[in-house]
């Protein structure tokens, strides 16, 4: 099973920590829905969380935007 398919509190905390490091902000929220993890940001944008390695990844994860930030 992939990390992004693991629905545990510990995995949610790990993904939130990775998202905070990746985006350089706090307040990101990891949500498990439809069988894998998503990250919701304060600006209204949403990201699919993927297991990944290599440049541009954070703690074994990559974040793919699926919803653009809201315009103010």
C-alpha cells in the first residue's frame, strides 16, 4: 500500500508537515478522501498528494494542484 493510500492520523500529520515545508507556510490541512490524501491551503487551492522521490519532493511526497487559489 502506498503512503498516500494509508488513512491514519500519523500519516495525516506527516503529510501536513511535508506540505508546510514544501509550501513554506503553516496552516495547510491534510484530508483523506476518495481513497487518498489531499492538501487544502488557506488561499483556497487544493493539491493531490502523491508518493514521489527525487528533486522537488518533500519527505517522499509531491503535491499536484487540482484547484487554483481563489482570487481576492
